[in-house]
């Protein structure tokens, strides 16, 4: 892969465009197989699979194709007085051979979406899918092997705990893009640091949702529930816990119950729209949270089916695991507050969430909350849907990640911005050369 990249293959606009079109055609060709695999791994309906996985990737590729030529074009920037009459540009260069590591919760989207950005930037790519979504991984292996030579895109299977360190210790990648948990992200970061390899870490955290007293409660309940319980809550930007003004808590809880029943019926285990927990280990972890508070709604489980009902829980201890760990499942702690400072103290116990959501009809409250809560991204009167907008960067900060992607940010993520300054030979003032004695005042004027 290194030698092919250094040969300059796949770097032209036409080469990149052709590879992206090939990838898009693959997604459409394997759409049915991918839907079946995502159902087998996570019980996703075809509609959910399209919105959050296959259709999401196609929209991302289409956006990249629409803008790729302009993104590749050198960008002219200003030149300071000291360097006139030089002309300055920023050139976008591919990084080289990059590694993309994906998790199991959106096993297709979170592997193939960054792949599109890496190909757009002209790189060779090593893909490492999650072994915990085996059906989807098998379809993706078939797709990639059908359409790409291993010098372009190399698909690597096996247990991540064994394969990834082995690759990173024996080969210096030019960039590592990792999506997953914070604990594993730290290990990836340490491995990359030993070879001075730049990283993008898309991690997680406890993304809070705040519902103010003046919020539209019916709309808030539907928008919180639809993303919290999508993919059975196994989403890095799902609302992790709910902070609701005490004056509207009961009204919001009732509205959430109504929304859940409307979306998934009285028995979500039989719902066409409701997913399953990925494996027994995650099921047991989530089940343990159910005893850490008082269940307001839901709470039913079936270990054989890896089913946990959409659940609302209150009375949680702020020092308990459910309020320390990223829940990553269909359990929503409901916590009331009386003033902003009280709510902020809860949020600050788990700083720098990947996302923050606030529901209010007040412009002043909206601005106050967005300014007060540092986060990777945010929504006002919505939750999670900012990730579907390719014009917005997606990424964390602090404990929730390093770097961003989606749209133009994906292209930038896998590119190096090279500064290029061209200076004409016809103008060559003597002031630039020694002897410098007596020129200090002139230098001061120019540099100021």
C-alpha cells in the first residue's frame, strides 16, 4: 500500500471521483444484504438501516462528490508586506496510508463514512470493522474485496484487541481514525503517540439533555424519545440523561411515556421499530443499571433475546455507575432541577460531552445554555440530528474525542494543508540580504 501510494496512483481528481462512485454503487448493490445483516446484528428495521447507515453514507458520498473538485483546488490566501510580491496558496495533500477503526453500534456507517473522506483525500486505507457485528462485517468484506484492490483499500478482520496493536506497532500509519469507547481510545492514542502518528478519536461520554420550564413538552418528549431509543439506545450521541425543570417534570414524564407507546406499542419486544442489545456482555451491563434507581416506565428484559425495554428511571445516585458511565442503551435517568446552577453541577461531573441538547422557547436561555456547556456538538429543540448535516463538523472535545469529520471536515481530516509561497525573481531588494547593520528601524516598520 505504501509503495502504490508513493507512486502517485489514485491522487488525481478523476481517480478519486471514480473510487467514490464505485463505493456508492457498491452500497446500492448490497443494500438488501446490508439490511439483512444489520437486522441480524442489531434488529434494525430497513427504514432505520437506511436513515442511519446505508442512506446516510450515500448522502455523505453525494455531498463529497458535489464539492470534491473545489476542495482539491489550491486556495489562494493573503501575503504579508514582508513577503510581497510573493503569492501564497494552501494545497491539500493526501496523508498516505491511513487506518480506520469502527465500532459495532453503527457498524456500516461508522466504517464507510470515514472511508469516503479518506478516499476523497487521495489516501490508501486500511479498514478494521468491529468483530461484534459479524453479519455486517461479512457483507462489508465481500463489498470491499469486489470493488477495491488491496493496495487501495485493505479490509482486516479478527479480534481488535489483537489485530490493532499488532498493526500499529509494526507499521507507521500516516493517520489513525478511531470511533469507540474512551478506554480503548486512550490505548489507540498511546500506540499512535509512540510513532508520532496523528489521530482522530471519536469517543463518547454522557450527553445531557436539558428541558426548561418553557419548552414545548410534547415536541421535546417525541424528539428525545426517538433518538434515545433508536438502535435501542446504542448511539454515542443519544441523550444519556435528562435534566428537567421540576415544574414540568411530571408533564414531561407523561409525554415521554406517550411517545414511547406511540413509537413502540405497549410491548416493544414485538415492535418492528425497536432494536436489540448487541451481545450478552452489554446486556448484563445495562441490566445492572436497572437496580440503581426507581423505574418510572419500562424495565422489562429478556436475556435470551437481548431485549431491554425503553426505560425511564429516577432517583439515581449521582455517584452510581449509571451516572458515571456512558449508558449506551435504552435507559434514561430523569433528574429534576430548580435552577441552572444546580443542573450545571450535574453536567460538570462529566465534562465535555460529545453532544448537548437543550429544549427551550427562550432565546436568552438557549444562548445561556449553549455558552455554559462545552460539548462536541449541540442541538436546540432537537437531539442527535445535527450529525446528519454534512455541512456541520462532527466530533468531540476533551474526554469525548479529538478532531472532527463529515463533509468538508472529512476531506480536511485526511489531508495535509501544505503552505506554498511563490516568489518572483524580477524583484529582489538588497534589504533582504546581509549586511544588516543600520537596517533595524526599517525592519521594525516592515514587520509591524
